[in-house]
């Protein structure tokens, strides 16, 4: 019987949505205010979920303190109070949409968590807008 466990962490970051192959006008049409040249910020909430079989001895799928430490060390400490476009290598050539941020976070953590556990990232860009990767 599998159980899904989740840990929520937080970071603030700035970004700009922009496709360099398009004109500024086309970027404004598609991304609206999100294409503002001087960037804007979000209070991101990232939920990291692991699904697996609880360990027979501990009853844990994963130690939540260790999960929190992993997310803080490898994700939120890298992104918090940063400009995602300018200050991180991940988004130098990748538009920092919520979709792409969730995929990047998944890639960072996938190597660090046992493959027997399914990993899912839920990223809230606002209270109303959130994405999940991978999709069900
Ligand atoms: Ni935005």
C-alpha cells in the first residue's frame, strides 16, 4: 500500500517571461505584464510530494526533516530572493514560467531521492495559479 507524503517550502523570486525569438510587441501580446522588461516578483510555494511504501521499521515513506533539508539546500536557497532570469543558470535559456520552474525543481531533486519513490512537484505562483509536474 503506497502513501504520498508532501512538504511545502517557500521562496520569493523575480522573473520575466520573454521569448527572445519574438519581437517585444509579440512578447507583450502573449505574456502581457509578465513580459515587463524590469521584471516582477512572486511568492512561490513549492510542494514536494513523494509516493512510496512506508518503511517497515520507521513507518515513514521519507523523513520529512530530511525532505525539508533537501528542498532548502538544493532549491529554495538557490532561488530565494533571486532574479530567476539573471541570477540562475537554469533559466538563462529557458523561459521561467511556472511550468518550467516546476520541471527544473523536479530535475534537481530527482537525482537526490531514491528512485523507488515517485516524485511530484506542485508549484504555486499565486494563490490561484499552480502547476504540477509530472502531470497525472
Ligand atoms: Ni510572473
